[in-house]
């Protein structure tokens, strides 16, 4: 009986954890993905100031924390389209590469969510 | 004159009694020939021993790359050398090991712009290690894919368009302009002198299957056509 109560208690705690922090595991993965694949251009905090953000490039990497600009962009094209097909897919610079051959769908969805979190939009 | 005994019977030796005739010369020639024949493999063995003694393996794996996690990639300290003989030119390896200059602007596989300085080794040892590394080949590298003649005219323009615009390689890799100015991103290895360092066939094979050489690498998989990959590879190795 005691064992059953313990199992039920643990299950409730786990369920509570998932309800209160639904994105906790995906965010952790997304942060690593962002750091590895995106931060070299967009910066670790998403401000568009990564180490590849050099003046010789014809366009600067997008500042993902610029809520107003990002809202305008996402109204035209979902972020996932840009992640999948790169800048060329949405009529923007080809410097932003397409990631659909590199990342899995789950990874791209996680990054899409992470960018939405960064821009608060 | 004396009689010399052989299996087939006796015959007269043409050498005088008390002298050894041509045998010392023949023996010496054979020794020299054997030494010259064996010396490259001796150098390789020496190189392998130096590689182990200097613990190069603590930063450079010589086992084929595994498909690990991003976290594992971030913890790597230096490039995988299991295909060094396919990737690098031996002469470049020899010079670079004796006098290394940073190829990466960052600490390996991080975003820190404070790269570690590679240890230098004496010239003779560098030559032996280069010889050893040159034996580490990858069967997936397509031999003869990229001609050594380079690109001419329109082909070069197409390659430049692919490199600069269509695939925007210089967004991550530094290159040199015709005026000699270094431009481009800093997250990937410097390509301004890539032709001194890399074999065109390896560049082509890498572009066709980056995951084979660097699973979970930062460089996007572009799914290039054969023609595109050959053009970009030939263009990259023209940088000198």
C-alpha cells in the first residue's frame, strides 16, 4: 500500500512538472542547437552580433531579439520556412543557408520555438 | 684463379685469389637500395611513434568520426585526423607542424575568438609525422574528381558565384580578395590559403557528404550536384 502511494505521488510530481514547465526539455535542446548552428552569425543571445557578423557581408544577421522587426517578419513568413529553406526561400539574402538537409524536423521545430521565445513574438 | 662450387657444377671464378671482386660493391648497392626503399616506411613508423609520444591523440582522434551529440562536438579539441592523408597536402603538413599558424579564428568548435596555439615540433620530426599522417586515408574520397589544372574563364566565374553568393561560403570562412585583403566570417577554418593546405578531391568529397567526415558539423549540408561540388572544390583549392 505504501509502495502504491509512493508511485502515485511520484507520478503526480512528474505530471505537475510537465504541466508547469512544458517546454523545459525542448528549450534545453533548442538552446544547444541555436548555439551550435545559429549563434556564429546571430550571436549567443540572438542579437545579430555573432562572430560572423562582419562588415564585409552585404547584409547583417537578423537580430532575433528585436520584437517589432521580428513580428513584421513572421507576419509575412513563418520562421520555420526561413530555417528550412534559408533566405532564398523567402526572398531574402542567400547568406542565410537552408537547414532542411542538415537538421531533422524536430530540430527545426525546436529552433522555430526558440526564435519565437527570443523575439517574444 | 680458383674453382667456385655452385649447385650446377664447378666453374672458374674470374676473380683473383685473395680478393673479393665485385661482391662488396653489389652488397653495398643492395644495402643502399634497401635503405632507400625502406626509409619512407621507416619515417612513417617514426612519425607514428612521435604522434603517440607527444600525445597528439589527446586532441586529434585518428579513429573515423562517430555520429555523436552536439555537446560532444563542442568538447572536441582539434580536427579528426583519421583522413588527414586524404585531406591535407603532405608538404603543407610538414611546414605547418614545424611552424604552426592558426587556421581557426576561434578556440576549436567554440565561439571564443581566442584560439589555442598549436605546439610546434622540430623540422625533422614534423616531416616524419607528416609522412605518417599522409598514410591515414579515407576510401570515400573520390580520386581524380577535381582536376589539378584549375578553373578557366566562365567556369571560374560560375564557381565564384556559387562560393560567394549561391552558397555564401565566405559568410563563415575567411578568404582573400584579389587586392589581398582578408574578408569573411570567422566561425569556419580560414580558406585564404586553402590551396596550399587541402587536396581538391577531399574538398569535393567533403562537400558531397559532409556528415561522413564531420557528423553534426556546423557547416550546412547543401546537397550540391556533382558539378557544383567540383566547381566549388576547384575554386577553393585555387586560393593560394
